[in-house]
């Protein structure tokens, strides 16, 4: 019988969760039966490609059901397995922030967990894998506790957690992180940094249940293009930023660097691709600082548009304040696009001095200096890009990491 597992994500599919979709596909390629569940429905306006739209159709969403459905599920579990519901209620009441609001949220998660329990029973699944220690982890932990109590004579129920950071690491108490790390049957960390940090935050957790499973980007979708860039006509340095427009990604530093380069007389054009709460402020800055002829705020882009964006760029710039290991860095590096990014969290495990440029977070002058150096040296851009692609291929192959994940989360 094939290995079987449920994936529960706070929102799936999502433009910012492409790595989850790729991981699911890699597991399926290994013969693992993966059924996907999402707490919230996907964004109907997102520019999803056809393959992702198929994932939307095949994903069960927990929220948005008629109230009668949740009440019926609660009644069924209460009648058939009162001990299971009681165990879930006890866990909910001692989980999360110790505030009235925290208690209310945990009770809502319990309702969703009961619904998920009924869906997993219908689908014959007893293992759940979660990305991020957010509401999906709360729901999965409650579901597994109830599943074990409801089916004492069947196989043991398991849940596993993929740790990324930085959000949970910045607020471990608010995410109930130590308790989740201690309770999970397996913890898949995306980097050595994530592993060390998680173990430091949860000394009660068993280190033997932790393993490194890196995220991946498909090499076939992001072909090497260093020579193609090297051969095109000289022009302003084309800088690309791709990411959510949120403070931790620091897209404003790209504007700072462009302004500095303009003052230094360095020809440059930048594209900031993505969406988020900072977009209006960024657009206002572009207008106020007279950067309209140098900066394009491109809005959200789908995966099918990214290869062309990477090809058109000369440098990829992601000056984040907080990260795990961004998949967009891997994608850019696979196309032999040199990267300028920050020496934080797990990024130095991917980007080394010989495969990219690392700067300190918040240092717009350092970003501008790095871009100016790369603008003046096409050979350096090519050399960094080639070594960057090699670094991704060595550590982030989808099949290799899917095998690691399978051994970690599907072991008895």
C-alpha cells in the first residue's frame, strides 16, 4: 500500500506558497498519496497557472461551510467518541496565548479540527503534515489528539511540522511554538539555522525527531541564461525584486539604492514585482522622489511569468530584514542571475561570497555599492550566476529533499 499523508496549509494554493505545491508534486512523483487541505480558500484573483488551478480544484477547504455542517460534525464526534472530543477540548483550553482572545481562537480551531477529523476519516488518512507553526499547526495538533482517542485500535495518528521562520521565531509564545515542537512527531527544518533556533526555543523537544528538508525550485523551469544576458546590448543595470511587499522584505531599500545610484550617475532600472500592504507607499515614494522613469511597481506575478522576469534582469536584489531561505532566490540563481541579499537566518547556507553578494540588513549604501560593482563588471555577474546555479542544484534538488521528507515524516 502506498504511503499516504494529508497536507494542511493555512492557504493552499497561494502565490507565496509555491514551494508547498512543488513539495507535494515531488512526493507524488515518489508514489506517495498526498491529499491537500486548506484552512482558508485560495485567492480567486491570483494569477495561477493551469497546474495550480487543478490543485485548487482538488483541495478541501475547512472554512466557509454552512454552520450546520460544523454542528453535525461536532455532534457525530461527541456521540461516537466523547473521549476524543474531551481530549481536544482540554488541549484547546491549554494551548495558545493565555488571553480571552487566545481561548476563543483555540475553540474555533477545535471546531475546524473536528471537521478535519471527519474529512480524514472519510479519506482514510491518519498522518498530517503542516507548513509553518500557525493556525494550521494548531488545527493539526488538535485533530491528531482526537484521532488517536477516536480510533484506539487502529494505526497511531501522526502530525509533522515544517519549520521555516522567521515569524514563529520572533514570537514563539504567541505561536505556542515550544509546545508544538515538543508535540510534533517529526519536525522538518528548511535550514541548519531553523534547526538550531527551533531546538533552542524548545529544549523539551526530542532532537532525534528533527531533520533538515530544504525547499526546492525546479531546474527545468529556470534554465541557465547567463551567457544570454552577457551577450545582449549594454544598457542600464536591470535590477529585479520579487516578493511580498511587506516590511520584512524591505522593498523600500531597493528604492533607496536606486536613488543613490542615480545620484552617483550609475544607469539603473528596477522592477519591484509583488503585492502587499506596502504597495501604495512604494508607489507614492516613486512619484514623490521622481523615480518613475527608473522603477516599475509591477504588482503580483504568477509562476508562469517569473522566468521572463528573471531573464530580463541583470541582478536580483532581495534586501530582507527577516527570512527563512527565500525560494525566489533559488529560482533567480537557477537562471544564473547574480543575487544581492542579506546575511540573515538561513540565507548564507545558500548564498556564499563566491555565488552572490551578502550585505547587512538595513544598509542601503551597501546595497547600492554591490549593485554598482556588478553594473561595472559583466564578467563578475556571469561568474556569480554560474556558481549560484551550482549551489542550488547541489542542495535544493526536489527529488532528493522529497526523499528526506518521506523518510522523516512517514517513518513509524
